[in-house]
C-alpha cells in the first residue's frame, strides 16, 4: 500500500489485518515504539482539526517517528501567497517520509498523490472522504460488537456533507447482511451516488426522518454534526436532529451511539453518562488505528 486516499483502498482482509494489529498495539504498545524510527512525517492541515491531527501526531511519536506540522495551512502556509497544492506537496515531500493531508477540496488528496513520491494519507478531503476516520469507526464497531457483518446501522444528522458518513457507508456496503437507515432532514439526505452504490451492492438502505421510523433493536447509531462550514448561511435554518436521553430510552441495551466528534447540540451532554455512548472511546481508538496504519505503511 502506498497512498491512503479513499476507504476503497482497503479490502475486507486488509481491514481485518489492520484491526488485529490495532488490538496488538493497544495491548503492547512498547513493542512498536521504534516502528517509525528515523522517519519524519508531515501533517499538513488546511482545515481545523483536534482529534485527527493530534491523534496522528501522537501515533507518529509513539511509534518513534518525528513530526513536522502546519496546523492552519490555509492561512499560515504559502497558500496565502497563491502557492498551488501540487507545489506545496513537492516541497514538503522533500522534507518528509509521508504527508498527512487535510484539505477543504474534495479532490485534494488525489491531486497530492499524483505528484507525491512519498505516501499521502488523506485526513479528510472536502465533503467527500475521511478514510482514516472510517477505519477507526469500523474498528470501534468490531471491537465492541465483535463483528461488522449482519448488523443494523442508523447513520444520522448531516448525510449530505458529512465526509465521515460517506467513507463509512461505502465500506459497510462490503460487509454481508448489513441494513442501514439514513435519518436526516430532507435537505441533508445521503447523496444519490451513495444510495445507488449501496443498492448495487445489495445493501438495504431506508431513508427516514424520525427515530420513530427506526427499530429499537438497531446495533449502531452513528450520529453527525451539521457541516455548517460547507453550506454557507443556509445551514443555520435547518433544524438539528437531537439525541437526548429520551431518544436513547427508545433503544435497547445493545444499541451503541457513535459520533466522529466534534459535537454541537446534536447529542445532549446528559447522554455522555449512558453506557451505550461510545464516542470518547471511539476517538481514543483513533490513535491506535493510526498507529497500526502507519506501522503497516512503513513495514518492510
Ligand atoms: C470530522 C471531520 O473532520 O470530518 N471530524 C473528525 O475528524 N473526527 C467530523 C466533523 O467535523 O463533523
């Protein structure tokens, strides 16, 4: 594997291997403390980030590598002087052994990978993809439920602009007997290309507008924030779908509640105390999954 541009870059076997390695790294991190010895990795972020950048940087350091970073490349890098992404990548690859890139354009990771001689890892590209988030989301499901096949999922919130949902549903479509409910305001429904993709792969997808339309036995609820930054002022008029304790009470004890974070009001704080809310565990898993990914990428 060279670049990580899309969740499509991973087949189910590769994911299984990655998840087993993640388990091992969680158990014995010291065994991997020099996997990236002598490597310098660049984190090049053109959009805000807390979890993705810091968990990548923590992962690199815990594997014995070093980090160079621009956390606000949109305003503080030579992009302000009009430098093209292609040129920035050609320069940064001269300093580093891999580039972790987050960018506001849907095609940014592909463009970077075309010119880069070192691996490019997509840490979020526009509204399109967030493959490493999907890795940690799938790992979280696998580690709690013991499987990804045969489960019923609700993806909810902003299904239109939420890149984490796009990467996640694309890969869920490759597992067997998966059923997905898409719960959103009509304006934020899952784009047709993903609905078609699910249909082609024989996944049952139902679009709905209320938690009343969803069975109380669902295995996973994956809720998301309205991506206001991708829709100008119109977004403010779209009422948020809120999960509070009353909504959670509709579901059984085995329904887990996930969220990529950051959250606004779409999950009430009171829900944090509910054992079924796993979003902080999910974000912690991000560091270990990224350690496994980086270890694999540099394995000889
Ligand atoms: C997500 C993203 O950047 O797409 N955040 C993350 O990486 N955990 C989700 C979001 O911003 O809503």
